[in-house]
């Protein structure tokens, strides 16, 4: 007897990760039907035309912020892979749009699942970002789920994903998982020319993952052998040890691959921020791979593939005189709105402080003659989460919640606490007096705290005066 196909609703199918996921799912046509919800614009239609011969694909043209459309699609699905989002740099330019789409779409999906006769029939995979935990420069570059939620200033995308994660974790759905995606290495990266490039500190780090491995992960989550223990959890996606690079390593590796002898001749050292970006090496990314194996790529192999498919302008970048790239490409880029040098030249004190600490610190950066390639420690380190992490969630009680609240400079307001109910919402108060509802799972396991304070990155230093949990990373 032939088993029925699993119907997968995929959002964000026209992005880099979405397209790679469609390619992966197309090879599983014997057991998967793919339902894509996409905007009806010409750009999206052109992208999806690549898949016109895909026999297990059905495209619905519509908007993620339209509940009726979302509900119709969800009703047909067994698995929802919610990849669709407004991401940076567009999210930085249009923060209200980022919130409306990234948060609104998550709410629509949750509402649609709850409206089904049997919500447990549908698995929901939500996608977050390493941006949720913000800047983690060495020596605080090792991280894990449960570390403080701390979004960099001016990062509307990161803030929207914090809110969307909270919505899913607290929704009470029977079967969900939230995946904090790291930097995705894909061929299109080699062609990025946006001021956001100048936000990445040379000394920062990222544990990358290839777009192919990321697609394989999503496709594997649609298979029937996904272990039950995966669900109702938050995980970091990362490629593992071989993908743990400093930002300087990434720069030089790409430069060498396109024939650039000395990448330093492309720009001045002080064009790049010292902080206020995001990135970590993970102590816990192997956990997701152990539950749902997906890693097959190496960084070197992915870079070779990217170079092989790159346009000639990229492949031959090393043949262009460095001064031309520096003065006609990189310098103008740094001076565009959102570029670091635009902030310095305009005297925007808020942006200068965010990226450099102060104008004086920017002036003290120095030139390449004093530069030392960063060498972050490869020995994992761990932040204190403020409670007994050896105790399983099924044994959590009021004392664990009191300890966690005190470590965060706040209070547990709920007096009658039932033990062993990590998803039950409780009332809390932060050190600034804001009262809010949150489950122990959200606070203890996912690292959330007061939503009002989290939405105020400029106030993190002040908050850290009474929040020991946040104080561990406020200077990262």
C-alpha cells in the first residue's frame, strides 16, 4: 500500500535558502508534496519559473500578512516550513515592514494551526536568527541557546525575530520548533555590495552553514523519523567546527579565492565597525545535527562551488587594480546611508557610539601597520544562566524561577506555581518595574526576559546595572 505524501507548506521559497530547500524537496517527490506561498510579483514568478517542471510543487500566490490566504494553505499542510521574512538590509531600511511581515506572518500561522480540528497534525518550523543574541566579540564569542537575548542597535530584523520567537514558544501549539539560523554561505554572498558589509568587525566570529546543508535540514524535518524530543525546543543552526571562522578569516578566504593578493588594499582598516553586529561560535549546534543529521558540506567545498558559479566580474576580481576597488567601490559604499563612514562624516553620535564606542575610539583604530589578525580562543566557554541547568524542566519549581528572576534583577510575581510545567505562563517583573507574562521555557531555556527592555538596545548598559544575566555580554 502506497503511503500518502507529506504536504509541506514552504514560505520564503524565492530567497536563497528557500530555493535551495525547493531543490532538495524536488528530489523527494515520491513522498513529499510542496505547497509554496509566494507574492504574485514578477520577480517571484521569475525565480519560481526554475521549478516549473517540478512535479510535486503547487504554488499559491498570496501574502503572508493575509490571514485568509495563510489559513487556506495551513489547512492543507502537514508541515509548515516558515522561512519567509523581510531580512536585512531591507529590514533596516523599512523596520515597520519587517515587523508587520515577520511578526504578523508568525501570528497568522499560529492562529491558522489552532483553528484546525486537530492542531497536533501540523508541525510548525519557525526560523529565527543569530542576530537575536547580537554582538558577541571575543572573548565572549562562544554561545548557546539560553544566553541573553540581546539585539544590536538599529537591527529591526533581529528585534522582529525575537518577537516572532516569543509568539511561537508561547503559543501552546502541540508540535513546533524554533531554529536560530546562523550566517548562510551561498554563492550570492560574493556579489553583495551593501553598506551593511562595513558593520562586520574583523575580530568578530560566525559559525556558518552552507545553504545546501540548511536546505537539507529543513527537508529532513519533513520526514517521519524526526525524534519526538526535537519538538517544543529552540536550537542553534551551525555547521560545526570546520565552519567556525573569524570575520577576518572569511574576508581573506574569499579574497584569495577570487585572486586578491592582499585584501587590505581594498579598504581602510577603520571603515569597519568594532562592535554592534552579531555572530557566535556555538557550544550547542551539534545538538541539532545529532537529532536531525544534515551536515555534509565543508567550508572549502562550498567556497569552491560558489566561485565556480560566480560571474566573471567576481572570478576576476583579483585582476582589477586594488586602488580602483578601494576608491570607486568600497569607499563610496562605506559612505552610503547605513555605512559606518556615513555616520562618522555626518557626526551621527548614536551610530558612531554603536559601531565604535566613541569618535575617539574610531580615531584610535590605527592603520594596517598595527593590525594583528584575530585569533579567537577555540576553547568553549559558557555563560551563567542563573539556575540549576542540570535539573530537567520536568522538575523545575518556584525556587528555580526565583533564582532565575533574581539573577536577572527582577522578581517572580506569580505566587502559586505548579512544579514541572515549563510551558505554563507566569508573571514576572524586571529591574525597571515592567511586568510581563512569560513561560519558564521562554525565560530559562530560550534566554528571554522583559520584552520592553529587550526592545531598547540603547539602554542595555543601564539595564545591566541590575541584571547580572545581561551584564555578562553587555560589553561584547
